[in-house]
């Protein structure tokens, strides 16, 4: 089955990273776009406890259903990933609810995707309510090369999910975790982030 191999890196200046990517020959594959993601699970987190995940992503007028399997331990995050586009994500959420799966976490971000012609790999620049990150996805060697070209070392690699990053951020700042959405208390800790979309805040069960 298809697998994704990737790492995240925390960045302090998204604009500087974008300029550096262009200097390295990367081109914009998907322009900066707002996306909303919901993670679905049973009330006792049966999927999450097995290291699996079901996600519905809404981005740019499209919706994508993703299943991810358990990650393999290592310097890079590698796991099975199956995706398909959805015609009616709200209907599917209702179907999942009838089967005992409901929203357990919601997170938002602005994402831009970059690719280098002739190479298999993608770099995304993610602006989230709890900080800015890049994701580098490709073969392990390609990931290490691109990270090095951008000035990062292997010690900078993050393999945790955005959910785990959010929980740790809340612990560090004394915030009760709810959802990683713009306009939340976590977002209020960040200054000068710019305009945020109107969103409906949901609570974890």
C-alpha cells in the first residue's frame, strides 16, 4: 500500500523559508490556502491507541478522506496512507457517526506546497495557530538533503503529529487543550499572525 515518509521542522520565519526554497529551485505547486481538518475516532480513541487515524480535510473547495496507519519508529515518520476525494464530506461524517466515529480533534492551518521540477518530493510551509512549520515529504535521502540545503540538522526533525504538537504547546503555555483552530486561546499567544477566518469552536469529547 502507498506510504508517506516525512518530517516536520519548526521555523521562525516563513517568508525567509519561501525565499530560500525559490533559491534552491523549488516552485509553487499549490499556493497558500486555508485548510480545515477533523480527526474521527471512537469515544475511547480505539484508532488512535493503535496508531491509526481517519481524517477529513477541507481545502480550496475540495474535501479529502485520509486513512493513516501506525508509524514506524525512526528518524523519519513513515506510515501507510490511503486517500480519496469526497463529494459530500458532511454526509460522510454523518455516516461515520452512525458507525460510532465522531470528531475528536480539529486543526487548521494555511499551507503552501513547493516542488522541484524532476524530483519526487514536496515541501510544505504550514502556518498554524501554534507556530509555523515546514513538512518535507519524500524518500529518506531526499528529505535529509533538502533539510540540509535549508540549513537544518537531523536534531531539528519532528515526527509528532500536529495533534501532539498542539498538546505539548498547551502544556508549555498552561492552556487547556481543546482544538487547534485560529481564534483559540493558543492562537492568542501568537502576535502578528494576521487575519484569521471565522470558525466554529468545537470541544473534545
